[in-house]
């Protein structure tokens, strides 16, 4: 399963490779992102790549957000333009290209394209606690969040609760 650290690495890699670039978009496999059509991203500039717990949020000009959750088997791969993929195209949800790079989402559990205001109302994102690897996170903040949990709850269960502290996994 992709844990918070994996998502942060993917966000950093996508940020370095594609942020500031007008992207090309392909959906080579049979699955399509939920929500808006992926073609709406064609030619839009990727403005940021952000990790929020186990969620990857790719923000594009015009207020569109590609929201990725990798689940147990998903991954984002980064390739040079024209480089052969290490996985078959049929397992790719989306490929974003620009700046001589191509980012491909393979086998994730969910992928959707929404407007920023829709994302802000999404309970899966709104309920997340502070991200343990996010900017400004402190040990004190994390400890305070865990202390707010039901005191009868086992520590391990509290640590896995993404509403208390996002990004901690069971690996």
C-alpha cells in the first residue's frame, strides 16, 4: 500500500518534472478518471503537486484538481518523453506529459478530476488531520491530535486514524 511517504515522494517528483508545464493528456487504459473528462486537462498548466496523507492532489490552472489515491497496488511512474513504460498501457489510468517528462498513474484505487470547490467539500479530504510529513507539522501537534482520541483506543489504532494524523500507514 502507498503510505504517506510514498505520496510525498511522488508529489516532489511530479512537482520537479511537470509543475509550470502545459500538459498533454492520454488515457491509454480502459479506466477513466471519475468526474470531469480527462481531456479538460489538455494544455493546462500544472500549478502544484501536493500530498495530503495518502492522497495526491495535482492542481491545474482554471481550478481543476486531479485527485489520486493509490490504494494497495497503485503507483505513479515518471519517465523521460518517449521512454518505454515498465508496466502495460492497459493498467494506466492517465499519462501527463510536459517538459520532456511523462507521469503515468498505474492501477490506483481511485482517480478523479474535480473543481477545487468540489474537493474542498469532499469529506475524504476535509476529515484528514495534519499531515505528518507536511510543512509546519510538529511533534507537539501530532501528540495533541493523538491525545484527542478516545483514551480507551489502542495507540496503534489511533496512529492509523487519518482523521487524527494523516499519512501514517501500517507498514
